[in-house]
C-alpha cells in the first residue's frame, strides 16, 4: 500500500508539472502570435491531399476540371464608403466619415466538377468532387 501511495503522489506531482508546462507553452505561443489556426490549417491541408481509397498522404492528383453550371444572380451587398472632411480653420481637426449603403450587385455562381486520381499506380482510385464558386461580375465580362 505504501508503494501505491508513494507512486500516486509522484504521478500526481509530475502530471501537475506537465499541465503547468503545457499551459505555459500555450501562453508563450499565444504571446508571439501563434494560435490554433496555423495548426488547423496544416491539418486540413494534409487531410485534403489524401486518397479516399488507400488513405495515402499527398497522393491526390487533379486530372481535369470543367465548369458544369454557370449562372448570374443578383445579391444585395453592404458597401462601406469612407472619406475625410477637411476643415477650413487652422487648429480644427479633420473629420473622417463612413457611409454604409446597400447595393444590388450581379454575381456569377459556378459549379465546377473536378476529376481526381490517386498517384499510386497500385491503388489507381479515381473519383470526382463538385465545388461551388462565386464572384462579383457578369458572364459578359
């Protein structure tokens, strides 16, 4: 029993030290501007580059892509106009103004079909994905 109580107290002490050190590391990384976002970005990029069949990393290769559907839609967008009102007096400060307005704008919505293939010749898996993209503009330009 004495061995268990000694071991438990040491494990608790070392666990507490590990938690404090981990907390200090997180504070240090946060202090220099590194948050969870870079780690999340790297993880998602690694998982996106995998073959769904053999699960190999960096095995995804784009064979071709084509625009399946393309249409114009109207959307209401909030714009923010900024400006400066200059004063005529010597010691009066200039004033900045912001005007928020809504504008109806033409957007192009695209549906893109991409064909992928695994780089590993043993796997050779082929699949396709459908992606949606939109941008401001028209089909004429």
